[in-house]
């Protein structure tokens, strides 16, 4: 699983690799609500590099069945309505935080129309996007077929999982008391 272009293992990744299975499953569930995705990542431990962990995430996401994708999507709140008290969804949806009340109302309408058509929340990797960009994306994607949208959702979930896994490894490093260079979500 190692890659010659990958950085060496970090202390945060080593800590993830060393977590007891139930603890590792819990932190993976925070990144993605799909139990199957989590099982696949657990089965791949230990990871030599963070890139190996991200590649395993990509591979697991590509192989998820429709029910597993639905389970993963169920862990995401609608755009414009982050889970109260959840710093992850608030951070990821930061582009909607300063949106006008008009844009927030428009997103609510679009979210409902999208959910009625596809049967699940509109899912997009919102990190670094403005409220207007998210609105424009839902306006475009609502015209997709269910099959097209399922593959777009799979891609967006993969992007979100990569961001969350990278943050997870950083947070485990911070818990060890190691200084971590702050990175912007954009």
C-alpha cells in the first residue's frame, strides 16, 4: 500500500493505526457515516502513509453499494443548516454562514426540491465554496438523472472524506502535543 511519492508516516497516523478497533471505528464514523466504508478502512490498517489512508478511502468509496451511499449521506445535514453544536458541519458550511436571508431561504427551497427529486439531501463538498456557488451547483445538479447524481454524490463524499481524514490525522497529532501547521479549509 505504500507509495514512493508519499510522505513517511506521521505521529498522528501512527496513533490512528494504534487505536483499538472500537475507537478507530468511532473516529472513522465521525468522518463518514457508512459502516461499510469504515470497515474497509479498518481492515486496511496499519497505513504506512496518510496518502495510503486517503487512497484506501477513495477505493472504499468507489465500491460502496447504493445502501452504503445512502447511509453515508444520512450523516450530512442540508446545506445551510449545519448540525447544531457540530463544529465539523459548521466549518464545512462556512460559506453559507454569512449568506443573506434571501439566499438562505432560496437554498432551503432548492434543498427541498432536490430532496423530493432524489430522495436525499443535496450533498456537495462545501469547503471553500460560497453560498452562491452552492446555490448554483444545486441549480445545475437538480437537472441530473438519478444515476448521474449518484455518481456525483459519490465523488463529493469522497472529497469530504479526504478532508475529514486529513483533519483526523492532524487532530490525533495535536492530541499528542505536537505542533501542527494551521491550514485553511479552502
